[in-house]
C-alpha cells in the first residue's frame, strides 16, 4: 500500500488560520478544513490534535504574524502618542490587506459560541483584555514621563483605543474601505491629542 503523501505542517497551519479567520471557529467544519488543507481528517487530528487545538495554534500563528502589530509597536516606539498612531494605522492595514481575510481574527473568530465552546470564547476574551492592559501600562508609563497630562485617565484611554480597533475590525469585515477607516483613525487621534501635554508634538 502506498504511503500517504507528506504535507508541510506550517503550510497546513497557515491554511487553517485563514479558514478560521474567514469563517470563525464554529463556521469552519472539519469538512472545510479537509478541503482547505487538502489532507484527510485523520491526518489533521494526528498532526494537530482536536479542532480546538488546531484553532488555538492558528490563533498563535496569527498573533505571531499579522495580529502581533500592537505588541511590536509598543516595543518599538519610545513615544506613546506615536505608538498609538501606528497602532491605529497598522490596524487598518492589517484588517484590509489584499489576499487575507478582513478584520481581526481574535475579535471575529469566536465572538458568539455555543455553550460547549464557551471556553474558547472566554480564552479569546482574556487575550483581548491582556492586550488592553498592555496598552494601558504603556500609557501609564507615558503619563509618568510627562507625555500625557497628570490627570489623564489612561485606563479609559486604553479602553477607547481598544474599542476603536474592534470597530475597525468589524467595519473592515463589512467591506468599509481602508480610506474611510483611516479617516476614522484621524478623528480618533484628535481625542488622543487632548490627553497630551502641550510640549509634545
């Protein structure tokens, strides 16, 4: 009997990521994964474990690549207001990139789940909360450094920025153009500017 054709695990994971990104966890069946990956379900289970295990690994791949722009920007930008600007504009670029599903995978892939999948919904929600906390921590450091006014409510600002990013994701999924989303970012940055000290440009 001929041996099954070998497959590239990394390539298969990337295809699974895109399937979950486009249709969500519950909207992507094992039959869909078999079709997308081009391998039998038994081999998918052998390589990745359960569908849930594959989904979690796909989220990890997304966060390490396309979805990791927030952490990268926070690490690269010494000025918090510059980081905020980059985060918003890179969100638009990421969520509307040609050849990729639109929107944020962590926001859209498991927003509504059946009861048996609620742990995945909670897992993604916790990841989103951690990202908001990371932004708030960076903004608090900026406030202590004098970049923001002393009474700046950085937690409220972090919540605001997170809400804007989630809104960008939903609107991107709805087909709103990158130009319109960028204009929304421009408007949002006016709100951010109200928190800056006057000597910050």
